[in-house]
């Protein structure tokens, strides 16, 4: 990585920034993901069909570390979302933190996806696209004012725990914790979150994913417990099969968790989402992709919601 | 110690070893909870002691076409790289002795090691040290 380029890039992102004394020990990284999509939406009986160019969570970030003593590092990261399609709401904040890392694990503070959210690992094969599970699941939180400890991995076992400051006297602070086992192609995780999505909301998440040669199978179950409402749950299954440079993938999600566009808070309201797609690896950091996603609710008291999306796109990581 | 005993020791150490890290692209690792893996285990960039008074030219990674950066270099000190070959069966001990011999000859007053890495070329491994002579009395 070119350190002079890093200094120039940081100066461009942060007006008035002056290079600090001492070595610059960081990297620039990111990815650009663009897709051209045909969207057919029926909401409440009203059709809304459009063709759109979407920037799917494209981002740029800087990260680095400085060694301050043997096996003790100061670490940092700052990420911004980049709207490559239209520049609207550009450079919105994503994960960012300052922390310490060493033999004890790592301790960070800032703004970050919670352990509960990241427990999903890679079971969402259409992450950041129209078929992202966040469309039907509610507790996908990037928390502000978070402090998080992540343990070392010992024989594949690891623990991450976070405290989220509400910064309000009348509100409880939030907490999020996840334990995982990740070894030899098997990933298992259990996560619990409280008072993060909202005051009085608890969420439990169980995740499993297994790689068997070219085949990857994944599953996620989540249950939300909101004060005053009956418990609501969601189930997600995913399947991927790799043939040389092509990865075929599909996933199915069914959810009664209120809070998404498709699922209301009416008891019994439920929505389903099915996605089919394929990735073609053009290079080590570049892929072309195509997908089809269909999402609908079952009219359990809420208005009709049906959405079909067909898209083709390109992603490059740097 | 028997070979089986050595293998058991290595297996116990494996979770803590940077060599066991499965390193993805930085943008993907940035979306995980394994901060140590992204920042330490999978980061091959030179490591610096935090000392604003010690600013040296940043050497490009091995195999890179980039030129060294134009950072200030304290008079009488510069970062350099030395290497010694070794084989998997023979182990790195001979390479470490060879590197220390080079460093003693080059920096008789001592040195500060900045980075260490291993590359494999044509079936033989090479151990690299990037270091700076210590000019302090």
C-alpha cells in the first residue's frame, strides 16, 4: 500500500486534515458493487414498476495498527458508504472504531455492527442485494456508542460481547453477545441482544453453516420478543454450489417479525422471500452476478406487499 | 521428544499461530468480529514502534514495483532487508543464525527488527528480516 496515497486520500475525505507526526500505518480498502435492476412492486394494490441502477453497500475505508509494545497494538478503522450510482447521501458512516488488540483478544469502541448482527456470518448469500435478509429480519443493528470485546479464537471457539450506551437517562443501555464455533468448514453461533433495536426488545439468533467440498449449506433462526407483543420468529435457509468459477446460490426466508416493509405488527402477518442467483468470478477480487428475488406477505391483516427484482451486476474489491 | 509429541505441540499452538489464519480480502474481514485477524494475523504491512522521533523511509513490500516513500530518514539510519534460506525439514534455526550473522556484521552496535516474513521460491523457503541499525550509543 502506498503510504503517500493514503495521506492524500485521508486529506480528501477529511477537509482540513493535517498529516500527524509519526508513521502512517494504515491501508485503504473497499468495494464497489453496482447492479442494474428491474423492479416490479405491488404495495396496497398499487403497481410501481421501475428500472434502477443500484449501488449496493459500496464503501471505502481506512484501517491500521501501531505496535505500542510486544504483542499489543492500537487498531483503528473508519468506513464510509459510497453511492456510486447517484452520489445522493454520499459518504454516510459505516463501522468505525479505535481499540487495542493483542494476545488477550481485542477491545474496540465506536460505531459498529453488533455481535448479534454479525453472528449471521455468511448465511445470507444475497447480502446487500434485494434479497438481503434484513428485508425480513429486524435486529440488524449498527450500533452507535458501542464498546465491544472479542476473545481470541481457541480451537475454533470465540466470544464477542458488546455494551451500547443509550446516552439517555430514561432508557436502558443495550447489550449484545455472541458465541461461535468456526473450524474445519463448520460454523455455529448463538447470539442474544437486548434493548438495542428498541427499548424492551430482545432477540435471540442461532446460526449454522457447513462447507462440504463445493457445497455450502446455511441456516438461521431468530426470535424477537417485544414488550407487549407475542414473540415473533423467522427462519432462513441458504444453499450454494461452486462449479469452477461459477457459484450457484439460492435462499429462502420466512418471517413474522414486524418492522420490515412486508411484515406488519398484526399477529399472524408473515412474509416470505426467495432468491436465486449466480456469481461468476472474473478475477481474484472481481465478480459478475445475476439474481432474481421475489418477496411477498400473506395478507395476514396488513396491505398486500409483493416485490420481484431481477438484477445483473459487477463487484470489485480493492 | 517424539515426532508425535512435536505434532501435538504444534496442533495446540495452531489456534494462536498467525500461519493458521484464513485471510480473506480486507473488505470482507472488516465485516467480521475477528478484529485481531484483520489487523494483526492477516496484515503483512511493516509494524512501527510508536515513536514520532523515529521516521524512516517506508520500504515497499517484497515483489512490489512501488518506490520507497519520501518520509524523512534520520541521519545515519535506514531500513534494510536481509534474507536466509531454509528447508521445511531442516527448520528455520540455520536461517536465524545466518540472519543474526548478517545483522552483527552490518550493525555492530545493535539493531531494531521491524518485520519478519517467509516466502517460498522453487521449493525452498527464505526467512526475511527488515531491520534498522540502532545508532544510539
